[in-house]
């Protein structure tokens, strides 16, 4: 069942892989000027903000010394208070302006990195071979391009700058704390060993929890995508209730995984808050005690300022712990993103590949063997020759290897052994682009993109004029039904062409193939969804379309291939027999004869 496939969790990496972050840093490289500017100005703001407790100390000491020691006159005290208050306000205003500039810079950096990362991922997905998509639900691929990349946004936009700035802030705070009072500083630092021990305890568990959560979310997304794509089948077989049960289970797994991961995120903040409160309380107790026992170093202003630094000391640590939480989450997403980016493009231009010369149409298979999975052979030593302009039909039972043969001609897969030659040139020696631009492929599943019908027909030849599009549509008998639509060729169709019948979608795909003007044409069950009446009309257009082109036609309805130059019967990855329709029908013991007679008897 699809449920079992989708619910498979991907492998978990036990180790916190810093290599993923180093790799992510390479994407930040192009923005290092903006990032450096943001870090510098935020460091300046952080250094300025460290002066505020000093200003507060001056205010408090002025008040106490004026009231209890009469060190200043009332006018002098007011002047000192106003000056320090004004300095505090000025620093706050400057820091606010700097923060605004920082937000703009970091947003540009973060979104720039996200843009480049998503672009690289999408471009790579366009290049990956069919085999990659054969093994992965499309929903799992989609969640990596959209959700996982989006989840890195905050980390890149604010996390990096804030973390570096907070590290500088900690240095500044320690300097000011040591300057004010060494004993209080040592009391404040006593909480660090406790925090370190808790971080070491949480780290591994938290990383694994977020990996599990990303897997469960991926499973849920994949099932949603599959359910939406298969909604017609679901409703036809009244599977809504069962699908809802499956969805609820996946949804519950995703929720539980999220809650389990988040609980680790919430451990550090309360711990830091408690440590802050405890150290602050101890400093108050010790400070007041020393002050009452006549310690001349301790003043009310110093105590007030130091407590301000204590909260500032633990605040960056709280921010760093939150960044650490985000980092662990990001690592689990980065692992999946880079896994897709690193997926090998097995079908690619080899070194020294040349441009495919203009194709005439001679095709030859030389002892070709192929398997999708190791040890499971699909084609066994297949050999045949096709001359330019000939049409070859391929028939046989399901799973015999018919589609595999035509997929290899377009080099959607690499052969295990043997050669495929076009006009005497091994297709593995030429660039894929120069090969496929001269070929046209029509598959059984006629995919229609969202947009207009005009755009869909023009998909393989975006330089074609409107007249060219109409001519191609008329050739394959699609023009008449298109003109019955509300906006004709400008009619908007949804993804997968849900507003069109299966036959209409195939006719549009036919027009798309004709407009591309390929030298080699491949039709893989291309007429399966067309009704008999339309098929009869289409035959004339097909004959016109096949003129001067080498064509390969896979069809279960043998009436559509009777006029082919040669018919090959394929079974278990081998060519059992081949010849024209008339030649094959003379062998009453042949597989083609039996297949044709069974269809003829069925139609009777």
C-alpha cells in the first residue's frame, strides 16, 4: 500500500554534523560585506549599551551621596542626574537606529541565501534522472524545496548576526563586571558549569528529536500530496474514511514528534532564568551584607549597576541557547536539503561530450542490457536496427520492457552494457541537451501545465508563432475541440489539465510534439485515452506527423500500429519476434498472432 511507502522514515544521523554548517557558510560568502557591516554596527551598539548601567550607577550614587553624605549640592546633583539620563537616552536612540539598519541588512542576507539555496536545489532537481523520482514520493521532495528551506530563514536573517554580536556582548559585559567588582563576577560565573552540564545532556537528544520530527513532517506532506493527486480514485472507491484514518495517524505522529522535540527547546530558557534569579539574589544578599558591614568598595550604585550587568550577562546566553535550538533544528533540515543537492546525476554529459549533429534518424541497439535495480535485469541483450524514416511498433505484455527501450533512446537512463547509436554516433558521447532537443516524446500520462492551452502546446518550442500552434493542433485533430472552449487557445487550464478529458489532454500533447518538430518521435501509449472515432480522425494526422521521421510506437491497441514498418514483440526483456504486420500474422504460432487474434475475438 502507498501508506507503507510514505510512512518510511529516512535514516537518522547520530552525530551533530558541523560540516553542514560549514557548507551553509559557503552560501553566506557572497553576502559577507553586508554581514560584516551588520556585525560591526551591532558590536558598536552592544558596546554602547554596556555604558547604560554605568550611567545608572552614577545616578544612584549621586542620589545616595547627596542625601546621606551631602557630597553634592542639590543643583549639582540634578545636573549630574540629567546628564547621565540624557546619555542613557542618547545611547538608547543610537542603538534603536542601528538595530533598524541591522534588520534590513540581515534580512537581505538571509533572503539572499535562501534564494540561492532554493535555486540550486531546484536546478539540481531538474537535472536528476528519472531513477531519483522513481524512488521518492513527490511530497517529500516538495517539503525540502519549500518548508525546509523556509525554516532556515530566521536562522540566516537574525541568528548569525545576533549570535556573533552576543558573543562580543559577553566579552564587553565581563570586562565591565570585572571592572566594577571581581567578587560579584565570580559569583555570577558559578552558574556556568551547571548550564554546561545541562547543555551536554540535552544536545544529542534534541538533535535526534528534530531529525525524527522532520521525518514525520515529510511523511505527512508526502501523503497529503499523494491524496490530492489521487482524489478522483479516492472518491471513486469511497476511500475517504480510510484515508482520513491514515492521515490522522500521520498527523498524530507529526504532532507528537514536534512536541517531543520542542520540550528540549524549552529546557534551557527556564534553567538560565533560574540561574539568573539565583545569582542575582546571592549578589543582593552579599552586596547588602558587605555594605552594612562598612565595605567602602560597595555602593548602592555599584550594586544596582552590577545587577543590571548580571541580567545582561545571562540575556545573551539565553539568546545563544535559543540560537543553539534553532541550529539543531536547522541541521536536521540541512541534512535533507544537502542530501537532495548531493544526489548524483547519474545521467549526465561525460567529459568531452560533443554536440549531436542534425539527426537523420538511423537508430541501432547493440547488445543492450539494462536494469533499474541491481540484479533485476529488464532488458537482456537487445539488438535491432531502424532506418531513418521508418516506424517501429513495440508490443508485448505489461512489464516486458517496452517503455524501457524508448526511455533509453532518449537517454533518460544509462545502459548497463551495450550501445545505442543514432546515425552511427553513440548517444553516450553527445550532450544530453543536443540529443533531446531533436527528439519528441509523448507518454501515456499526458501532463498539462497550469496556464493557457497555447502555452502548453508551445511548451517544447517557445519561439513558435500562433499560426504554427494552430497548424500543429489541426494536424492532430485538436483544433476543433479547442475552439469550443470559452477562450479557445487562450483558455486557462489547471495543473494536470483537470478541466480537460483524458483524450483532450493527449491531443494537446500530440500538438506539442508536432510543434517541436522532432527528428525521432516516441509515442508511448499516446492514443490510449482517445476514443475510437477520434482515433480514426487522428490516424490521418499521425501519418502526416510520422512522414520523414523515425518513430517508435508503443500501443496495446494493435489497430493503431498495423501500418508500422516493423513490429517488435518484446517479452521478459528480449525481442521474441519482429516483422511487418503481414509477416507476423503468417506465423500462427507466434506471440503477435496470438495477441492480435485475442484482441480481434474480444472486439467481436
